[in-house]
């Protein structure tokens, strides 16, 4: 079994099933007890939630397994998936970063999830077409969408787009935070656009009916990706730079262009929602509402960048979080906003039904049921149907 860098999602998943501890800081404990600011009067949920297509445009099932080096899903985690009401999740199966093992490691991860899906057919199903979203909803299973957060598994061979498509990959993010052969990530100061190879990959993805993701891409690569694609594209997990000016957030220019071309942005539940301190649901709602103001209600969704199960803030979790931040800084992939005392989840939206709670908060602020249905998954479902080929 090959060694690989310990990424943030793996850390979250390995830590989420830990036993609760009295070591929760007072600030986080208060946030968990009630949403902050204007959302405190929100209802617990929404009666229409169980009927809606609910799509997490970037996340992970369960709480302790996300790749070949990790444990299979537990009975408790499977129960959380069933209870969550989430229809489908874009799951990262591609390795991030370079190196000779990226290609085989990606197939190792795909193999892991193929086994999980085969082992738990009553809880999981693989999403290969837009019609599978409806099948997942009707059967009460979680649809697993195979996605990449970096195009490095393609190497220098554009034909690998077709290979990965045949194995069920439906979403490919062109870059992670750093530069690759396709273009620049959001941490690259040169801010170069798509390379010639990047243009070829965009054309190949369009030909295969795969969705282009630009979440971690730099500004010019984001703009080039939107304008070069013949199909609408996605920013599956990001925030709004107009509210929090950090590299992982997108400018209004990028968001308007994305929407103009038919794309969808997923707002994440991450530290980058605010410049300092632990974000809560109030910060998430500010970003969702700003994105709706800029893009329109047909072009905004949710991409949590987190896990389904509840995360318990234990001493072990805190230790692992600090180690993870140190490791990401060592690798040069840590983005501004990642801090040792700021955690990668929202304390008052922490658990399997978090998106139902969010729906109730949005309704309490005057958003219509139609709009909330779109944000929770309808917009991404429309985008998937438009881009993916029927297979």
C-alpha cells in the first residue's frame, strides 16, 4: 500500500467518529448551542426537505473512511447516511498533487469505493448519469459521484480523460491550490491561465460529457475555464471574495461569468467564510445570499467540503487538526485562512441533517421554498443533467 500525503478530508473523516469530550472551547460550545446572529430564530428544519433532491457538490460520506488507506464505513456511519436525507455527494477519488504514484493511487481509491458500494447496496449507489440521481432519491440511498480535486492523475495524457470517464469519474477540477500542467491554482502568484494542455483537457471533458470544476483554480485559470468550455462549468466548493478576500474565494466577476454561462457555485462550510475566528451558519448564509444576489437563484448550491456524520471536537481531533495544518504548510498547499484554532466545520451545522437545518434558516429569513429547493440541490441537478452524457 502506497504512502501519500494526509489531506484535510482524510483528517476530518478519521476524526469525526471520536468520542465527545469536555475539552470543547467555550466559543465553539456556544456556537453549537444556537446559530449566531440573525439566524437564531430559524426553525429546526423544513417539511419539504425529504422530498427535495439534496446534493452536496463536494463532500464525503460517513465519518471515518475516504480512500484505500482508510477504514470501511461503520454501521453508525451508514445509519447517518440514511438519516441525512442527502441524495448525492461529489466524492474525491482522485489523488491531489504530483508524483509517480498519483495514477495508481487514484485507481486504488476508486477500487476502495467500488468495494464499499458493492458491500452496502442498500445504502450506497454509484452515480453515472443524471437519471441515477432520481434512482438514488427514490431508493433512499446516497448517490456517490466520482470526482477529482486535481487533474494530476491525467499526467500528460489527455486520453486519460476518456479512461477515467469509463471508470465512472464525472467531475474533474482542473487544478488544486498549486500549479499543474493545466493551469495555476489559487495560491500561484503568477496567476497564469490555462495552458495548451489545459485547453485540450477542457475539450476532451466537453467531448466526454464531464463536468469541469474550477473551485481551487486561480483567477485567470477560472476565467479561461469558464470561457473555453462549450458546456456550463461548476465551482463546486468556494466562498465569495467580496465578503472575505481570501484566495479560496471567488470574485464577483468570476461568479457573474459562471452564471452567465449557465454554471453553478457551491458555497462551502469552511474557515474561508470569514477572515478571522470560527465561522458559523451566519457566515454561510451571508455568502449564500451574496452569491444569489450576484449570480441569481438558479446558479447557487452547497458544496460542504466536509463529512456527513457529526464531528466531535476531542483532544485527539485538535491534535490531528494542528498536525494537518502543519503538514499542509510544509507541502505548500495550505491556503490563507487555515489556522490551528479554526476548525473545518460549522459548529451549529454539525451532523447528518445539517442541510435540513440550513434550509429552515433560509426559509426563516424569507427565502421561498422554490429558491431553497434550488440551493439544496436543484441547481446542481440541472447542471449535471445538462453536462453529463447518458451512459
